[in-house]
């Protein structure tokens, strides 16, 4: 919907009309798609500081107020009343499911939870100490060599089957990644268990003895999955969209998203937070860590702090922080890291540097503490994030591909290299 028109003129007086497109919530965006045609220039915005890359109906964030909505529903309400499978359905289909729809969705995910045996054999090519995210990126990418019955991306039913398959198979692959690293046999999915209990069973059970999933652990994992399920156009989601915009195989597009998530500025922060807290070690070392984080030359940042969009407390961090004590207590774990993290937060939030820059704890600051209480090792934590975010990635991919006006993503550049010059033979070079 275009209401107001902004006008831009160049020094010679030529003008361009930039219609303001207003969404249902949040600031409008200037439609600059004809700018190059009208004025012969491009816009320059590295890191997308002020650029909306697409129109979307999935997730809304108000970073100033600390608001996060999935399909209009506040994440706090979903965290309290819903579960990850229902949230995945909501993201994918746009509405909360009826009982029947939810059961149908669950059944479909159950049916797709196994992976082709040949995929499991790929793991033997990895060293035991390969990083879990390296293995996950590779095996998810390798799914593009399978399942050819459902990769006509222009067929809505194929897209739906793909969506169910990838959501269903991620826990199986993530657990296989873990088992390969520990040298234990792979555990097959159990369709009598719910999504999170099945995942915990595949992670922690061994053929030698019975294993019973702790429902408290499954519930805590489910909550973390809800909170990580989507976050609009973050780096990994934008990567999935950009990769997918070439009409590539969708598993390959998801693998690209996983590779992007791995970085410590994005999903890798949960691993980095625990490593940082381990290095700080004690409350008495917090001041030193804060001083280092403020020193640009140190190369050190307070991991789990700051966010491109949130200039307020990340609502997901608020929920996880409030749940942390409860989960540790119910699981009978006492983790001094939680006290250390809370003290670090308290000190940072009173510091002028963090106040002025509006740096608050983000989702990754406390999530690792819960994951560790569930027995999940630090190097597996970004894999946990990837399982949950798959629901968001596939929803964004689906939204983009089903748009009849979809175009391949092709950013432009400001070229500052050499101007045209002639090739010199090797004996004529200085
Ligand atoms: N510790 C110390 N200083 C910080 C931090 C931090 N964690 N985060 C930002 N700053 C400073 C930064 O140095 C910059 O200062 P100045 O304006 O003087 O140059 C200012 O705050 C703005 O930072 P920025 O890097 O320009 O902001 P950004 O929007 O490009 O980056 C961020 C956002 C999340 C990458 C960044 O805050 C960061 O590196 N945080 C630590 C890593 C982290 O926790 N990442 C997880 C993000 S949430 C989950 C997810 O997205 O996956």
C-alpha cells in the first residue's frame, strides 16, 4: 500500500518519487526500486542498517519496546501456553492449528523423522572431533542429493513435504552429529515420543541400558525451541532467502542458513557465552571483563549482549532468565555459572558504556545455561538453535518462493577498485 510519496532530487534537479510503503506495524519503508532508473544511482547500506530486504507476514519485532510477535501472537503467550510443534505450524501456515490439523502435522513429522541410511554413512568421513556445526551443515546440504520426489519448488505440495521433512529430520541429524562425536551408536527416532522427548532420547540413550526422558528436560527444551523458532530477517534467514532466490535445491538453501548461524555474532553466541563465563570464572573478575569489552582494541565483546534490532531487553532473554532458576532447581542442578551470569548482567546494565549503547542481554546470554543443565555440551549449543530455527527458515523460504513476484536476490555495489587497464606480459611487469 503506497500512501505518501517522498521526493529525492539530484544536484541537476532531476527528481525521483519514492512511495512510502506502510506495513501493519512498525516504520514504513521507502520503495526505491525505480531510483536507479530515475536518477542513475544506487543506495549504499552495508550490513542492511536501514534496508528492508523483503515484505513479510511472519514475525514482527519492535526493538525499542522489546516486542516479538510470531504471526501476531506475543512470544510470551506462546512460551506459556503453546509448544514447539504448534508454533512451527503457526509459523508455516499462518494460523494456530485446530486439534485435527495439529494431529495431522504431528503425524506427518513422525512419518518423516528417519533419514536415508546412506546419509548416516556420511558421518564416517568426519573425524570424531569435527565441530558439530560443520557436520550439520554438510549433512543437511547432502539431503539435497536425496528426496527427489519433492523438490519441485514450484509445486505447493512438494514445498509442504519438504517443510515437514526438514523440520522432522533436523533432530535426527543433530543427534547423529552428537553421537558421532561421542563415538556412540546412532539412535533411531521413536515415533511414540513427542518431538523434544524423541530428540533427547536420540541424544542420550544407548543400546546397553534403558533410558527414560525426564519430562522437565523435554519441557525446558521445548520452551527454548519456541523462543528460537523465528526472528524475521536475521543473517541466517536472509541467507536462506538469498540462496533460495536462485531456485536452488531447498536443502542446500537451509544448509547455507546453518553455515551462517554458526558464527559467534549470530547463533554461535550461545557457545561463546559459556566459554566467556568459563574464562571469567569468578565474580571478582567481572570488572576486568567489562573493561576489556569496552576497549575496542581488545577484540573482546561481551558475548550474549547487544543486538542489531533490540535496543531494550530481548524478550526471549527475559523469559529464559526467569525460567533458568526454575529449570535448574527442578532438574536438581546447581550451576554457579547462573549466579556469575546474573552478576555480570547486573554490573553491565549499570555501566555507562552499555547504557549509552543500549546493550542488553540477548537470547543467547542465558540459553546455554539451560542447555548445559540438560546435559548438552557447549559445542552442541548452536546445533540446538539450528533445530529450532529450521521452522523459521523453511517458513521464510516458503513465503518467498510462493510469491509470484519473487526475483533472484542480487545486491549492487559501490566499486572502488582499479579503473580499466591493459594486460601486461609477465616480462613487462614491474
Ligand atoms: N560488547 C561490547 N560492545 C558491544 C557489544 C558487546 N557485546 N555489542 C555491541 N557493542 C558496541 C560496538 O562496539 C559498537 O560500538 P561503537 O558504536 O562505539 O562502534 C556499538 O556497540 C554497536 O555495535 P555494532 O557491532 O555496530 O552493532 P550491530 O548491530 O552491528 O551488532 C551484534 C549486533 C549482536 C553483532 C553485537 O551486539 C555483538 O557482537 N554482540 C555479541 C555477540 C552476540 O551476543 N550475538 C548474538 C546476537 S542474538 C542471537 C542471534 O542473532 O543469533
